[in-house]
């Protein structure tokens, strides 16, 4: 491993940003010298402490247009209840259900789903063939989502629909003039995803995916929660206004699919490309170092590099006054020092820094453990082949910066 190899990895990874939103990411790179910088009514938040303050101390409007919650509510629900736009007991209940499924025991059960797919998907490497890690990541993500939701829907169809729903939603909420038909296209894409995750499919799937619930504790004592081990979906009857329990469960199921698929498909290929370009396969092959390497690669690639938020009240972030209604662009990759600190499992960033790519505080992503374990498994499976990247094409339509194609071949 050398500075030169990391430079190669950075150059390749930079292409996913420049290919998707070159002006936006150019602006963020130009302003990262200060922890917080105000441009009109928008604050660009780069510093780690300011980033934490914005997520944990500043009241945020979780339904404002142009935010993750606003986009999710507009496309997936209309009346709320999709986790990203929730507050109070409904948010705590739904989040606790999801966190229960993504506990150490829950992730161990999910591994039983993806490990056979991983072995089969990487088999061509042993015979001199190439593997497209984007396609494989979609299949892994779709299978995990189907297991989480208890549906027997086609994992690849679910992954494709979730990717299109996210891309359409992002296009409908980009800054600047509204694109004609963008919002209606987002709604149609979300409807297709929800149709795949229909009550009949979910109920049938619960029978087919029963082992995922085996041994999962049932806890309905708090905030009207539902049994751990599944995301509830009661169908159209729950498509009304949010209530104190898990509201609009169809939208919640779709939101889980969108979040899981898009972060996985963005994260896994980029992390593998960095590992290959920087020559980190020795660390990937070391069972003791591999978990730290997975966390480091997720830190520098930052699948969700930017969190758009809106302040709900006056406050202060990084010493800069904030007014209610101000927009905040929270740059997760800068807060996690992805732009200045190369990944190294022998000298990793502390968890307080590395985990910032998953957010912070009560709204941090509950899927961090799943992401780290799944990437570690991918690295372990690839390490014997020591693959190199032979082709990489940027996905310019995806919701998150990533590759449309990433082909690797063995060089062991």
C-alpha cells in the first residue's frame, strides 16, 4: 500500500461525484476550509462537531421540501409515516422495530440469505471470468430487503424498483427550476415499488421467510410497537394520517426498501474499487483487520455523502447563527474526514468519526452494523482472488453517487 495507490483510488472514486452532480460537489469541495459557511439562506456544514450539533441539538423540520423526509413523504406516502419524516412516539416505535431486526442477531440471520448469493455471484472469478459488482450488489440488497419485509417478491425486481423510486424522487427535489413531470414521475415510481410490496406478497412472504423471525423477541409494550422481526404492512387501511403507532406501513416498507437498496448499491462497489486500487487485499484477507477495513472503506466512500436538512427554529451550529427555515447541507464525508484521511485498518479513525457517515444521535442510520458486516463478507470472499477493476461506468441517474457498472477480474 502506498500514497500513490490511494491517489489512484481517490481519482476513481471522485468520478462518481463529478459524474452525478459536478457543480454541487465542486462547491462543497471549494468551501470545506471552514467548519460552517453561509451562502444566503443555506449553511454548508463540513466540520465534525458542527455536523453533530446540527443533527442532535438543532430542531429540524423533517417534512420540508428538499429534505430527505420531504422527498420521501411526497413520493411514498403523502400523509407521512416513512421514518425519515417522523417525530415522537411513531418515529421511536418504527425505528425500534427496524433496529431490532438489524441487531447483531438479526444481521446474523440476514447473512444466511446473502452468503449463498455471494458465493454463487463471485464464482466466475475462479474461472477467469469477470463479475459486475453493481449487479451483484443489487441482488444482495434485494434479497436482504425481501427478508426484512417478509415478502416473496423477486429480489431483483424489488431492487430495480427501489432504485428507480429513489432516482425519480431526487430528480423531483433537486435545487433550481422544477423539471416538468418530475414529481408525478416520482409518485408513479413509488407506486410500482409499493405494488411489489403489496399486502398479499408480504403476508405470503412471511410464511416463506419464517426463519428470519425465529427467535426474535416480541416487544409490543412501548409506543404501540409491533413484533420485532418484521416491518408491519397493513395495506391501504393505514394510508391515512399518521397516528401514534407505526403509520402508513405500506410507505414504511417502501422506504426501507429504498434506503437499503440504494445505500448498498452505492457503497459495496465503490468500497471494493477503492480496496482494489489501493492494494488493500492483505488487510481484507486478515480476519482480525477485516472489520476495521470495512468501516474505513465505508467512511471514505460515504454512500450518503450529503444530508439536506431544514432548521425548524433558531439556533447555532458551529458558532454560526441559524434561523428557522434556513437550509443546511450536512456534508457527511467531510465530517468523517473522508477527504483527508485514507482508509487503513491498522490505524483506523475512531468510531466517533467513522460512524458520522451514518448520521448522529437519535436519527442515525440503524443499518450501520448491517453495512459493515455485509461489506466485510464481500471483502472476505474477494480477497483470495485479489481482483482488479477492469471497467467502471458512473451511474448519472442514481439517487446516490455510484457506479452503473463495475467489472472486476481475478489477479491472484
